[in-house]
């Protein structure tokens, strides 16, 4: 998976910043693509109990980082 254009960021369901107690440390751009690829594989499986949540998280991450291309 090289491009994230097929993901719709409006479906990600972002949590407003003021409602989050803590944020994760910033990732380097190269580091952010690794969990995104993993989440996309889990989401595309579509059969596991976590596939829906993996898809939501993948959309949220993809909306925040540029494509690898």
C-alpha cells in the first residue's frame, strides 16, 4: 500500500484536542508509516474484531501525514 488517498479523513472521528488528557510523543515521518501500514492490513482483513478500529485509526493517521510517494 503506497498511497492513502482512498481513506476519507472525515470518517476518522477525531477526538477534540481539549478532550484528550495526554497526547503521544511526535513520531518521525518515517516512523509514522510503519504503524499505518500495519493498521491498514488489519483493517483490510475486515474479519477480525479490531478491523473497524484499525480502519478508524488508519484514517486518522493518514490524514495527519503525507503519503510515502
